[in-house]
């Protein structure tokens, strides 16, 4: 597939198997010393840099992440994102160093730099497991809830990490306003164009789609349409079934829900309305969050087994005739246990070896593709781009 786009070079770069070429070229990478001297493993384990490593006899991308104290929710997401090949190649080939935004007042580029160092180390093929205190620290500087050692929601971490990377890597640092993208009078293309103008980054290019949101007043029937961007789809699960298909969850999401407190611009009354979504533009990488957690007196978890396909055809769920509609599953963030005391792992397909692996903190083991689907599946990562390493 060819699409003319500034990120084409990174997304479709092929035939460069030397993912660890940072050995020669990296000047920014705090881990360089350790990558150049992998035999010095004892030193690696205790050094004062931002990524420490344990030596092992390893293949590319099959590297665990040491638990930093209930940090499995972070590790699960880092492994899923690390197996997003267009993005990890962008970091491994150090394209991000041309884009990192040191002037962005909120993040100053440090999250992208730390994340890039972790990704390059994970793909260096030299370590059985590594630690990432530097990345945890810079993310926690922006989001205080990630500071300590308390279990957090991997979906929330995913959203925040993506936002921080986007802020660090976008080309135009002026914030866009709601008016410019969510205005009722804008067409889908105008809203998307305005969003793109202020949000050009590899994160936007890979992960952002657009949906049409229609709110219909229950009193007078007046419809209000806006076009919104999304970076993942948060799908509800059916209330009372032990098993359902992903298509059912998507249908439930698209069917819409009743909202209260809607101020109607037509009949000027406040009341109920029906809000529904139509998917308007799908991204190259589609992230699907299964809303297992809900509050009813206390936080509860739905243990529904969601039957999701390895090959996802979104034709049924959209009226799109072009763009990205056929997807392949490449990663799953799993949650086991309850909201308070749980554990996260990741199942990821290594694109180089075309095999699935379970990443459970510092342990990595091969699994069958038949084992990928389980009632612990929490966030699904699908790709529609061919990107060979
Ligand atoms: Zn009305």
C-alpha cells in the first residue's frame, strides 16, 4: 500500500534488519554504553543510567520488563506499544530525534526521549529483561498517580503515555481549541483538517480516527452533529452475558445511549437525548478498550469472555468504502483479578519471528495464537498496515 504522507518513510521503511544500529549512531541514548559493552553485565545491572539491563541470550524484541513495584500495568502497555512496528521503527531508526519538541512547555520532549531509549533497548536483542525507572519517573512527573507503587489502570496509562508522546513529537505546539475541531457547523473534512493542522505527529498519524457524534433531543427530535477524533474505541460489554463477540460490543457502542442534562438548542429545554456514534475515519492502528470495569456501589469487573478475531473486518461497522478497514491483531493487554488487586500481562506478536509471546513482567514465553483470546483480554491492538522489519 502506498500513501503519500510525511511519515511514509518511517512507516513503510523496509529491508533494514539492523534495528540496533543505534550502537553506531546514538549520542542521546543513556543506554549506549551498556549496549556497547553487553559483556559487562554486572555493571549494567547496577549502573546509574535510566535503563538498566540484565544480560541474556536473546532474540530481537523478546525482552522482559522488570517490575518496579506494581508496575505491571505500565509494562503491559509498553510491550504492546513496542510491538507496534511502524512506531518502534520510528524510534529505533531515531527519526524521533528530528521531531522531539524541547520547546513544548508541558513535556519538553523528555517522555519521547526516554521512551525511545526503552524501545531501542528492547529491540537491541541483547537483554533478557530491562528496567525503565527513567521512563516511569518522567511520566509520573506529569501524572502524579503514577508516582508510587500503587496498581493503576493500564488503559488510563495507555491514554496518558500516548498523549505525552504526541505532545513531545508534534510539529506545531499551539494547542487547538474545541471550537476548531468540535464545532457543530464544521463538516467531517473541515474538522479533521483543523485537527491535523495542530496535531501532526506519528502518534496522530497512526492512532487517530474520526467519528460522527449525533445527539437527538428526546423532546423535539432536533439532531446536533459534531465530528470528533478518537485515539481508541472504548466499547461497552453487554450487561448480562458470559460470552459475546467483539462485533456485539461494537454494535452496542454504535447503537448509542441515553444521556441526561442535554441543553437543546432548538426547543431550549434541558432533558434527555440519545447520543450515537458513527465511525467516520479509521486509523492505521486501531486500539480497542473493553470496558470491563464499572461502578455499582464499588468498582466491579465484568468477566465476560469477548470472542475477538485475529483478523478484524470493520466493513460491517462502518460505511467506509476506502481507508483502513481490514485489521490484524498484534497485541493484547490482559488484566487478571480485581480492580484493587490485579495483575497485567501482554500477549504480543513479534513481527520478525511471526510468533506470539506472553510478556509477564521480566518473564517472556512463547504462546500459541490459539491462546491469545481469553476473558482477561482488556485492550486489543489491531494494525492494518503491512510493515516488515
Ligand atoms: Zn429539543
